[in-house]
C-alpha cells in the first residue's frame, strides 16, 4: 500500500511538473509572438477616425464612434437589444470570446478552475460582446488610435467577420444595461483567444500589432497610452 501511494505521488508530481512546463512554454511563446511586429509601416493618421483599444485587465476590445465614415453601428447592433436603449451612446465596443466564459461568469469570482481547464483543453464556441459607451475618456485602459478611413473600413470588415446575418443570430443579456452578447462564428482555442481575435482584427486593418496576441498585454503593449494634456503619442515601433 505504501509503495502504491509513493508511486501515485510520483505520478502526480511528474504531471504537475509537465503541466507547469507546458504553461511556461505557452506564456513564453505568447511573449515572443506578440513581440514580432506586423504592419511595421503603420503611422497614425493626421486626418482620420479615432478608435480606442480597451482592456479590463484580462480582455481587450475595439471601441469606435457610433457613427463614422457613413456607418451607423446602431443599425448593426440595435440599442433596443440592451436594457437601456434611450441613453445617448457615442461609442460601441466589440470583442469576441468563449461562450461559457462570457455567459456563465458575470464576475471573475465565478470563473471556476474546472471551466478554465475545460476551455483550455477543449476550447468552445465563440460569442460576440457588444458594449456601449457615452464619451469614454482616453486612459491607460482606453487607448486612442487615429487611423485612416481606409483602415477603418477594413477594421469594420474584420470585426464583423464572425457575425452571422441578423436573422441567424440570437442576442443574450449582458452584464449591465448597456451591453449585450450575440451568437458568433469561430471556435475559441489556446491559439485563437479573445485577445488574439482583437489582434487579428487590428492586423487585418493594417494597424501595427504583434504577430500573435494571446493575452491582453500582448495587444495593449502596441498601443501607446495617452499623454496628459491631450498630446497624441507617436506609435510604438517595437515590442
């Protein structure tokens, strides 16, 4: 019995060691991949459309004016889908992620280790998250970028690439009265994370970011924080 217990302990220790090694390798690959620049020739436009790249510390999104370059986001995502449709929203934020994590974990405290393990090992269906904002102020978590109109149109196409047609998607209540979830195509994996989805959207639009951006820091390190006094910082040119 003692020998069997010792063998079991050795197996558990070995499994824990391999798991730690795999986790470390994943984070290392994420750091390397996000440090390789894509769209190196990107510069912020003097006359263009200001977007924001936002983070809550874990998850990133792209925030855009409700109306810009002839596009009205309220026609794509009706405010009536939210709990507070009459509010004078000026901006919409779009992101993508794993369905269960979005719908079943309204707070980070609700995110169980078993769900994390299942998502990490098996992935899951995608879901789109749409938030609405009224005059969001630039900050460390809401970083502005001014892009050309051509880049903005490409960004819109990229952000809508996994959204089914209106008649083929359902909406789900969000965390507050100003956000909502929608059915979306795509499968969440350890490679295609919520933040890599944001990074891929930026890459498709010709905006400089990393080659692989699995973490929120992978995305945000390419977007300079705003300087006090409203001065627009120069775009970062390296990881």
